[in-house]
């Protein structure tokens, strides 16, 4: 999203609609998973707000061009 539109709940509404659509239209999908860089605090807050839980950490998985490694967080949401 463009920085001017961040913090207005758009991402949260989109994720909530996406999850609702999956629950309604694809009932055989019982779980959603995603990965997120540990430094992306805004995204982590969003994912937690819509129900995802941090389930694990992949150490030094992502190399940043600025010369450092960072962890990838593994997140999941049970839909059942």
C-alpha cells in the first residue's frame, strides 16, 4: 500500500474478507500459512490482528542487500 493509505484499516479489511471467502467458498482448506521478515513489525501486527499466530522462526533465512541476515517468521491460522 502507498504510505499515505497505511494505518487506515484497509489491509485488515482485505485480509478479513480473504479469510471469510476461503471459509465460505473453500471449506476443505483448514489452515493458512505465511512467512514474514522479523523486521516487518507493521505486517506482523496486521497478521496477529486477523488471527495468525507466530509458530516458528527460520534463522538467518533472508539476506538483506545492506549486508545482514534476518529471520523469517512462520505464521499460521487454523480455519476450522
